[in-house]
């Protein structure tokens, strides 16, 4: 007698519902009550399901873009428009500034061994202690 299939029509529907809502593979499997490996095995045997899953996973992002576009178009929301431009047209609208440094940076500690660095720290600590004792 063969083992019952873990992927039933009801499980596929739960997976698809999860993917439509933006769930990851792991989250959708938990939602549908199956192991992640069961999903991956099913996908190997059903390439059309894998294609459908990938399309369904784009749904939430697409809905968010449509909502954003609708709000910008209907409300003429300047704040939202600027937010969008700052993220999509960074070269023109990003509030971040890029600063280029020319010249060189000299690190006086560059090239010192660990022991030499420890000695410097020890000397600095000894000097700090002497200064605080005399104050």
C-alpha cells in the first residue's frame, strides 16, 4: 500500500494563499502544515507549480506598488511622491550626500606588532595613572 500524498488540493490551496500574502517558503509550509522538503519535492515534480508560486509571491509587492501609485495619483500626495523618488531615483533625489576624500591618511600605528601596540597602551595607561595621581 502506497503512502498517502502529503500535497493534496487543500494543501496546494493553503500554500498558494500563503504565497499570495507574501509568505516565504518556510512560512507558507508552516501555514499549510507541511515540511519545507515536501514543498521542494513537489516543486521538482511539478514545474508549473514552481512557476505559479514565483508569480504568486510577486502579488503583495505588486499590490503595494498599485496602492502607492493610486495614492500619489488621486491625493497628489507630495510627501509620498518625494519618498518614492528618494528610493527610485536616488541619483537625483536622495537626501544622502556622497563625499569623496582625496589625499592620504597616515596611520602612525600601521605596521606595529601586537607586542608593540600593547607596550604603547601600557605606557599610555602608566602615564594616565601618574597624571591623575599628581592632580
